[in-house]
């Protein structure tokens, strides 16, 4: 879904428990000119979601 949004010109924040996943996709999208911020986050943990939102 992130690739589809990027294709429409969206700026993205990518969340994943393993930062490597977000960073790998971010690298691919940045190469195509997309603004993207990868963040490590477990969305089942409210404090991590709040921290990610603050960074975005």
C-alpha cells in the first residue's frame, strides 16, 4: 500500500517492529523521489505509537 500512496505523491511515515523493514522500503521509495520517514514501532504498544506520532 505504501508504494501505491508514494506513486500518488504522498509523503510517508513507515512503521514496523523491525526497523530494517521500514528502512529497506524507505530506501527504495527515496530513490524514486518520495519523502519518507522510517520508524521502529510496535503498534500494539500505545507508548510506542504515541512516540512515533510525535516524531512524524
